């Protein structure tokens, strides 16, 4: 049993293990002999590694080009961009900071990882210093106030933390050797943290909401529904008929603009596709910034 290289010459009687996508194997393209059963030949260690694209030569290149240059012996299992898994094809352009989950023989995955960027090893440890530094700097930035006449503009501590989260996330995409947070920890922050935040907002707003409902009547619910739904309705019409956007990408953009991750999950489940996430990430970041920064503006306008 030997390890094959590009220079290895096949001889009559050799038994080889061929790995490819199922449709390629079943299409009859790979036709070099009869299929035989050889469990020992197929029993070789496989490795799965996450590769963060950092090399300038690999960024902004389609997958087909990278596959020709570095893809021997490996398969792309997932493409994660901005924390969300996205669909990919041969012409998908890889961006700096994308995470590629590669599968293959350990030596091939290691070789490809070094050629594309940084190999992110599995670990249960979080870079607490990186996380804490971002929160502290974000809080200090949020304390700053810009006075425009009688209108004070401030990000607040939560908005400042969000801005620093975007900045520190960009730094990690450029220099992925620090700032790692495992996926389970991110899931806790994203799911449990969001649920706690919504619960606190509800508990805080509950008394004033009930009193406001008593004073204004059911019209408050109707106005709230119109204010929440009308922008998305207009965005859907404009995006579909004027911008000619893909419907799934457009729905993902609306979910991001509304800063509702649950809506994105619902759209993905209903469409049975990851495509909506392509329109989600940028509107989500902008929506969160405007949500915190424009609070004082809305208050002044209502006065």
C-alpha cells in the first residue's frame, strides 16, 4: 500500500481508492476498471479543518480557480461568511475572512490550509481579553455625545459595544490568530443573550405599554403593526420590481434590516435554502447601528 502522488504511474492490477462527488462517480466519468471491495485500502485517516482565508492570493478568487491551484485531495464541506453558512458553487468568489471547512487526508488539508490562510484549530477556550477589551472600548465610545443644536446624538454603551464588535470582528478576519470564540459560546451569546435582552425590554416596557394602551385604546396596536410592517412591504415591492432582486436574498435583507435573526431562520426553513443569508449580514449591521444611534432623533421628532 503506497501513497499516490501526481507522479505515480498506475499499472495493470493496481487497486486504487477514488474520492469524488457522488454524481461524478455515478456518471461513469471515472472508468478505469471494475469496482472491488478493499476495506483496508479505504481505511485511512480523514481530517476536517476550518481554514480562515487570509492570503491575498486566495482572496477574491472563484472556487474553481482555488480548486485547480490547491484543491487536490480535499473537499469543501461548508463555506461560512460573517458567521452564517452560505451556499456555494464553482463560480462563488471567496472573500478575505471567509471560513472554509475542508475535508480530506490530513496532509492534504494541512497543505491547502497553509496555502489559503490560517488553520483554526478546535478549542473550547475563548479569548476573554479580546472580548472584554472590545466591550470596554465600545462602552467608552458610547459615552461620547455630539450636540447638534438641542439634539444630543450618542451611540449609548450598547451601540458603542456594537460598533466595536464590528471593528473587532473585522480585525479577527484580517488577523485570525487571536480573538477566537468557540461556536457553542457564540450560540449562547446569540440565542440566550438575545432572549434575555428581549425579556428585560419587555419587563421594562410592560407598565408603560399597559398604561399607553388604556389611554389610546386598540389604535396603539394597529399603529404599531403598520409602523413595523409598512417599511418591509415597501422594501419588498421596491427590491423586487425596481432592483429586480432575487426574492430569497430580498427577504433575507428585510430580516437583516429589521434586526430579526429569528425571521432569517424562518425564511431559511421555509425556503429550505441558505441563500437568504446572502442579503442578511450587511443590513443587519446597519440596522443595529441605526437602531441605537437614531433613538434620540426619533424622540426629538415626536416632541
